[in-house]
C-alpha cells in the first residue's frame, strides 16, 4: 500500500493525497492552490484522475475542495464522500470559485493578445453542477465501506462539517487529521481525537506557534470596537465567509445581548458569508453544548439587534453613505478581492477607522502588506495613504496552535509508528517535527509534493 502526496505538502494550499492499495486508489481532498502557488492549478494533479475510485473530502475550504470540479472535468468517475454540511458549503463555495475564475478570465481577455487564444477558467459553473451530483453524505461516526476500505469521519472542530478521516484497511489504520480546529471555539465541538492508528497524517499550519487564549478574544474585540466607535470611525473586519464571519458574530452577539453595543450597527456585507451563515443555521446538530444552550433560551448567536445583512449591491453601497460609525464585516478575508476592497478604499485614509484582521494573511496579499505596516496602497486606481489603525487578533484562528496539535497527538493510547506532517510552510512543519520527535518515539516524515511512501 502507498500514500502519495500531491498538494498541501511543503505549503498550506492545494491539499491532495492518494491512498493506493493496489486494487483501489482513493483520493483525499482536491484543493486549489492559492497565494503564490496558483500556477500549480494548471499543472494537473500529478497522476491520472481517472485511476481514482473515489474521493474523500475533509472540509469545504477551497484549498481542500476547490479542484473537485476539475477532477470531474478530467474524467474522474467516482463519488465524492463528505459530511452533509461540507456538501452544503461546497455548493456555495465551488459556485463562487467558478464565478471568480470566469471573472478573472474575462478581465484577462480584455487585454490579452488575441494571437495567444482566449484565457479560459479552470472550470465553469457547469462543471461545478456536475461535481455536486457526485457528492454522497457520510455523517460523523458512521463506518462506511468504500472500495473495500472502512471509512469513518471524526469531527475536526475546524469549520462546520470539517472532519478528520479514519481509513481501516484490513487490520491496519490510517488517520488523516484534515485541518484541526481549536478546542473551545464557538459553535463547533472540540476536535475529536483518535486512540490508535498505524499511520497518521497531521496538519502543521501553526506548528511553530501557539495562539492566545480563546476566552480573552471577546474582551479585546470589544475594546477595539468601542474605542473606534468613540472616535467616530468604522471597524472594517476582512473575514473569510465560512467560519471566521460566524465566529466574530458569535462574539459580538455576547456583548450585544448584554447591551454593550447599543446603537451600533453591524453589517455583514458578503453574499457568500450570508449564505454560509444560513447553512450554519441549518445544521444545529453539529453545534457544541454552549451554542445549543444559547439556542434553547432563545438567543440565536447569529442574530442580534443592530445586525444587518447586505446581500444586494445596492445594500452594500448604501453602507458607505452612513454617517454613524459602524462595524463592517466583509470578504475576502485576505483582501484579495470582493466587497471588502470598497470598504478599505472608504476607510484606509481615515485616522479614526480601524481595519481589524482576524485570519491568516498569506504572503503576497494586500492583507499581509497592511499588516506589515505599509504606508501607501494603490488600489482601484487610487493612491491611498494608510491612516487607519491596523489591528490583528490571532485568537480567532480556525487552526489549532502548536500545543493544541501536540495534544491531538498525545491523545493516542497506542502511538502510531509513522507520523507525516503536511499542510504547513516549511518553517512551521520543521519546528513541529522537532517538538514531535523530542516527545514521541516515532518515524517522522515531512512529505514533499509528488512524494510517495510505502505503508507496510
Ligand atoms: Zn481549512
Ligand atoms: Zn487547510
């Protein structure tokens, strides 16, 4: 049996692995490469997609699901297995992905030399619709036989529907962590741990770093909000539509219910975030006890006085005309596009406004440049002096920090023989490797892209 790594190896995006058992080949995730790695999306999967019998999806984030339509377009003929919530989220995320690709191709064709032929999107909405027909739901904890392998999804506590996947092949067991969430995060149950496995693949996004306490983040958020409001500015929060937006609303709801945000309007200005929020509402069966308790006493954490959902363009533009200071939550989370750009143009030059980052800002993005303290920005044909206050709260990360990842490993009663560290920048992975080696007696491997390992 072999385990092949194609993406999410040596970096955090483009997750894609294959388990090859000789008479079956099962894919795990098929994500898009993002940030500086986008060219790799055009380079193919590194193997023949037609050889895959099925695909298992850990969660809906686009760097894990974004190449599923491409797989189907390239004649992969099997089913895609995921939790029901992942399927729901994939519908909006993959359609949005196809839309963005079409938009980028159209933009390029306006300038492109005709001799080179037209730019085409990687896939279209039609390909997405075909891909969505392949989805088959598996709920957490249900063992299901797929191509002779028993597959079980464990709750990874990272975003709604996210899973670690256990694959039992005869008496051997492989567990792949997927993206691991933070214990204590709102809505979601804590990441489920496993007791035994022969081989483990675990992510290492924050393998070099611990986050601050989740319990403290609401207080700091409130301080930033109230301080900015008092100075008469807006708080612009660039947020990923799935996960971060709902978690920030959860924290704001706590204070709104206590009357601490009286008169403050909070706009959610992202059609995808609104759709994702609806999907969160549809799946209370995945919520943790604390969230269920809130719902029981009639407090929906995604609704509070002052919250306004802006779906249409007109509603979005009307936010700019408001005189009173407000909270504006908008995508994309790394300021690489989307409506948040308009709010940045409106607020970057205002001394009393705050831009608050709550998620990972990848190298090469506008978000990263702002975080690094750049003083001038050219965007939407405007030269802007950055006057607004730039803040960041890493306590909102959807990923386990270093010690939380180690705790996930510590939960094994029968420690695996081999641990593969994937889904991390080289520095984070090697720092994590050191920590794992010093604590456990284990064969530790940091796979590179296109490397394959025999599991014996
Ligand atoms: Zn993720
Ligand atoms: Zn990821």
